[in-house]
C-alpha cells in the first residue's frame, strides 16, 4: 500500500481538491481525481524533503504565534513605509545570514516564513546550506536583522527538527 500511496494525506487532499474544483461527482471526475491522487504523489516523491520528524510541538506552537505576530507587524510597517516615505529613502538590500540549521524540512519552513512575511523574500541558500540570502524591503542594521532571524526563527526550527 505504501508503494501505491507514498503520502496518503497528499493523495486525500488532491482527491478532495479535484472534486471541489470540478464541482461534480460523476464517474469521470471521480476517476480523474483518483488518478491524480495516485499519480502526483508517486511522480513527486523524489522532490519532497526527508520525512518529517517533528520534536517539541510546544515550540512549534510558540513559533507559529511569533510568526503570525511578526507577519502582522511587518505588514503594518511595510504599508506605513510605502505611504510615508519616498522610494529613494527606502533602504532595501540583500543580507547574507549564516545558518547553523541543515535539516531540509526546517529550511523549507524558514523559506515559507521569509516568503510570507511582508518586506522579506528568500533569495537563495548556498549549496552547502551554510548561508541564506534574504532580500529585505527596508533595513538599517544588518547585524540586528541577522540576530533576529537566528533567534526568532532558526533556533526554534532547530529545536523542532534537529535536536
């Protein structure tokens, strides 16, 4: 069964989404949903990172509250800057952040946090996963930003996925 359905939650989600998108329960739609639910996880199995072994769910819950707060604060800050500053006075730049975390799942979550937080965008991670390049919309102090990312996001992610 594991060979046919390597990721049952993904298969279930694909099946349901296909039915919702088509708004139909006829035989052809059900068959297409079943084919997608089986084929897509099989075809994308090699693209997914290693199996997730989440430790410390309490830390994960705390991190989710921190990220939500930071996203709301950042959205407010970006909107305020766009409405009150001239474009030439906005100091956007790329920042290289040294990484201690190596777990691919933790790096994937960090990528989502950076991409979902207004004012930041994931640039790239080095081949050896030792450095992360982030674009920041407005930044005065590189060292403070690096310390913030490492303290607020990287350390909890390491507790969740590596320790």
